[in-house]
C-alpha cells in the first residue's frame, strides 16, 4: 500500500505579531493541514486571518514538487485564562 504522509501544523500562538507571518511562510510548503489556537492580545489574530485568507494559501498552493494542493485548517481563538481567577469547567 502506497500512502502519502500528511503533515499537520499544530500551533498555539499568543502575542506573536512579530514572528507569525514569517513562521507561516516557512511552513506553508510542507504542511497539508493546520490547527492553530490563538490566545494573543495583540494583532496576531488579524495577521493570521489576513495571511490565511490569501487565495494562494486558503484554497490552492503549490508544494515543493510543484503539485497544486488544497490547504485546509481551523483557527481557534481563545482568551488567556488566569487559573487563580477563572473557573474552568469540563
């Protein structure tokens, strides 16, 4: 059986506005999916959305072999919790 290995970017980011775009640009050619949790209070959320809404990243992209692929993923926006004051229920 010949299965292609898939790579998922799993990132937890917060207050990464200085580096988030550079990080995404460096991994885009290698990943097939992404799951990102953003809990920053700076403009990281806006930068993530702007970057991933570009047509070449949201719908079609070319990997290192020149193959056009669909890049799919999710971004979860969660506030930072303070364990001494915020009640976390499961």
